[in-house]
C-alpha cells in the first residue's frame, strides 16, 4: 500500500469558517502523525448549493439550461476549496486548491448523467511530492470545451473515490456528519447499531435502497477499482465503517442492514390487451420519456387480461403518468391507469443471503404478523426489496430489524 | 462602425434576482431594437465579494496567499454570469455565460498587478454570429496554468473595455448605479452637474484622482484602443456621459471636474544630509518596498539641510513608514520622520487647462480666501492637484466648484 490518502469532507463538515478550521487541523494531524500524502476533497458549504439553486429559480423559474446550472452551482465548491486551502496553510502546511478545469476532471455525458472519464494525476502527484496538500473541488467536472459539468447530488463522494482510484493503491476516507453506516436509520430504529465493515456490494445495495451515507455511484466506483473506503465522522474520532472487498465473518450475519425509501411512486395499468409485446411497448415508451423504472410486477387479471405495476422516483412520476395516459388513450383504449405515491420500498441487504435460504419467507412472515401487505417484490443475490403502504414504513423497518439483526438466530 | 456593443453591469445592477431580470430586459431590448451584437459583462452581485473576503479573513486572518484569494473571490462573478445568462434566456434570447478560463482572458502579472495580455475573440464572435448573447465574467483572468487571477477592485470595467478593444470597432457602455460623471461628488457639492462628454485623458485624471465611476485602468485601455465608452445608469434611461477622443467645445470650459480623495497619507523626512543622491536613495528604498508614491515635494530646510515629503495610499503607509524609519536609523541618523494621515488631495481637471493659463494661481487664491493652506502641489497638462488638511476637504471642493464650474467667467 502506498501512503496516498484521499480525505473527503462533506458540506456540513465545511459549513462554517470554524468548521473549516477543524477540517484543516484534522488534515494536518493526519499528514504529520502518519506521514500520509493527503489529497483533500470538499463539498460546497452546507446550504450553499440550495441557496444558488433558489437564486436560479427566482431568476428563471424552472426554465434554465443545464449548462448554466452547472456554471452556477460549481461556484459553491470553488469557495470551499479556496477557504480550506487557506485554513490548511494557516495550520502550517502548504496547500493549493484545484478546480475541475485545473486538473482537469473530465466527464462524459451518458444518458443525461455526467460520468468521470479521466483524472490525470500528474499535477496531484507533483504537489504531493513537494509536500503541498491539494484541495480538490468535489462535484465538479469539465467537458472537452472546459465547460463545467456536475456529478449529481452527493457527487463529491464520487470525486473522492475517483481521485483515489486514479492514484496508485490509495485509500479513501469519507468524513461526514454521521459516524458510519448503521444497520437501520437510528432515528426510526433505536436499536440500530453501527457496522464495522461492509462489502462494496452490500454498501451498493444499501445506498441504492435509500441509505444516504454515500452516493451510489461512488460505491460502484470504489468497487470497480477496489478502493478501500472508510466512512466516519468529521466531528469525532470514533471508528467508522470500512467498505472493502471482503471482511472477516462477512457471511455470519444473514442481514447487514435494512433501508427504507419513500420517494418512489407506483403506477398501475389494468385491463391491458392480452397480446404479446404489450409490456415491451409500455417500457419502450417509458424509456423514451427517460423514466428510470425500479420495481416491476406483471399479473394476470380476473378476466384473463393482464395488469402491470411499476415504480419510479416520485420526481419522474408525472412524466411517467402522462406518457402512460397518452399511450392508453392512443393504443389501449379499454385499459385504465392509477398513480400511487403513498408507497414505501423496504430493502433487506446482506452478503449472508448468498448462502442462507428462506429470507424472503421470513420477510413475508414478519410483515404478515403485523398485518402489512406486500405489494411488490424484487430480489438480487444479496437483497430483497418489497413495496408496502407508506404509513407502515417505520413499523416495518423496526420489525424486520428486530427479526434479522437483533435476534438473527431465531 | 460595426454593430458590436459591450454592455457592462456593475454589482448593484445585478444585486438581486429582480435586478438581474431588469438587466436581461435591457439587454434584450438593445438587441431587438437596435440589432446590436451585444456582449454582456457583469460584476459579482453587490456585497458578494465582501462576503467572500470576510469568510477568508475568518478562516485565515490576513495570512492567505494571493492564489487562493483569487480562486475564492472569482466565485462571485461565476454566480452572476450564470444567473444573468439564465435571465436573458428567459427573456427570449439564447445566452451563454463564459468564465475567464473558457475564453480565455489571459493575464500577466506586472509589479503585483494582473494585466490582461490577450483576449481571443473567436468564441465570442462565433456566439454572436449565431445570435447567442455571451455573458462574460468581469474581474476574472487566468494565467498560463489556467489559475484564476483578478483585475483589482472595479476590474469588471477593465474586462468590458478590453473585450470591446479586442472586437473590431466595438462600443462599450458601462451601466452603473450613477447616471454619469459629475463635475464633483453631488453628495458634497449640491450644484454638481452631469457632464455630457469627457476626453479619455480628462476621465483618466478624474478616475485616478478619486472619481469612483470607472476603474482607472479601464480608462487607459479605452484611451489606448480608442474605445468609445458611455457611462450611464442601469436603473434609468437618462443620457449618460460619453468618454471619447474629443468632443465639441471640449476646451471651452477650463475645468471639467473637481475630485477629492482622502485615502492618502503623507510622510515627511526632515533634516536630511545635504548630499547628492539622497532623494534617489529614498525612492529606491520605497520602490523596493513596492510602495507607489504619488505626490513629492522637496524643500530646503532652514539650516540648509533638505526636507522631502511624499504621499502614498494609506494602505501602504505603514510599509512606507517602516522602510523610511529603517533607512534613517541605518544611514541618516540625524534625520527625523513624520507620518500624517489627515490629508486630502484635491484635483482640478480639464482639457481647457492646455490653453488657459493662471489656473494654479486661481486655485491658491480661492483656497487662501477660505484660510486653507496648500501643503503640496503637482500638475499635469490638464490637472492641478493640491494636498490640504483633510478637515477642509468638502469646503475646498465647494469653493473650487463654485469658482471654476458655476461661474467660470469670473
């Protein structure tokens, strides 16, 4: 292992001049105590990105172009990197802030998402070799014309992991306002406990199922490049959660965590024509409308005609509903459509599920005992997700947590 | 004349989302009504640059590096250009914001000042030819490593004039919170009136003598490249002040304007050795300390030993004083030093002074009648400046304004 280390600080961690001072002290301690060659990645000061988006909304409603949105919001990270570099210098180490175009962090646009395509490390290595701490703006990228792009909400995590992946055998520490990854959200489930370690795949399933600790894309990247990643608090020295390829006893517990997200909506199409290709037609139309579909259930109706339900993010639900309504009116005039935003998606995740059977059965059993109806279900090798009525979501998390985490032997 | 036009809006003019909306309307009106190919240049929203500098001060005291200061404060213009481009689009014209590194506006550093060395216009022209309004970030520059530099307080004026100079025969309009250049500061002198026109040289003398309407450097640039420049209000349609090579009747009035600045300090060295080269030694030391000296007076003392007084900006006065004190202690032990920050520098400016004699005499006479002692004096072909006690500054402006502007025939 080299002694390269990327330390990423989130918006709350750099939320004020005092906190930026604390960040600087922590970075300097790391460098001086461990001799690490540290690259710092920071987000915008908390609240700043929202302030800028609100200004844009006041000026232009919702009608602004992506290009100008990116020019605008990247100013947030520009401020925080410069201040963080100043603070590190004040603590006695030379530092230099770097914006996306100064490295450059190049991105490609794929299906409306900006993905990092390249991070040359010459400049970073040259600074590190001279004992200078590079302070890299998270969230920012540039395209080939050096126009700013952005990596989505939480994109600084992805910047941090991508920088670590670009440097040889570099570790990555995500310092945030929570002290690690929990078995469930502690605000819902008092008995939730912090996990010592998770595999990349577990973290990926948890992040994409609603755990907000890390941006999902940053976890895929860490997994792809095998970047050892640690999530811990920037406000304490408590041990955090390690995210690694494998850890000791990783299959001992069947379930590592339980998540819940309530930001999806369900659309149901009933009385569909009983013809081959109807489902394909529906999802082709949704794809053309750029709606990302999550869960899908197809069922036989009583009259022999089919019904299809699917979920998508609530923010896309209006687009999806309108597209489906148009489709029905034009091509399937006997069918009906229904939109339900009161759903919750619960996910039970764990490496142990690869080797333990019967988890799905237990999920149904536990929820059934509480009178909670399971509406839809999807599974992966290490995850089971179910859609239920939103009002039961906290209760469902607690009973599943009790069953799988608190007394797994039962 | 081409139909290129640079419209520059200052910080107050883009100080809120509503005002940015007004700016957009004005730009669109100009394009639609006159068919002009308009390049917009904007400053940071008013208060923003100060907010960022205050953050830097909180984080790092005064100890931060110029490089990080530039990274920090240029974020202000990044926000305002993006918002202005959004607002122009909302008013129905395509627009694109451009940061310094995206054009690029290249600067060289000369004696601690960043001077624009090059503005390639390919990108600007290509946008204009396609009917897209470029919205350029004022104040920002980049060096060869694409690191941000800044053009000093009021530097957006210089950006605007430099962009106009780079485009073929392009006019420049500076839209600001005053509606033109006045014969004196209206807050001091109620009878001050707006000037219809000024020569570049008059404006240059006024700007460098304390008129805050335009950054001095922008006027030199306009003069050098003969950029026709108009100063007017962004809040009204009142006619502004034209700044041109020559205007009709420009020598009719002896004096065009009277300015006053109170941000200078005077240092006096007494009982200096009566040797050749003493003055040279003094100003060599000041030059090495990067102190820019303004007025200089050398006089014979009573004992035959010389005295030298000079003024410089108050912000440099401590550096200048310390350098002089050290010089005296080391090389001129019998000499003494004195610092006076209670001085005002009054300037009387006018193209007419080229052909009218006796202005200096009248200045002394008018001030003498009020019992105001003239301490130092410097002149140029079209300017007379005097240093007086600061407490008399407003009175002096009023009596000089009355004598030269209100009843010039007397």
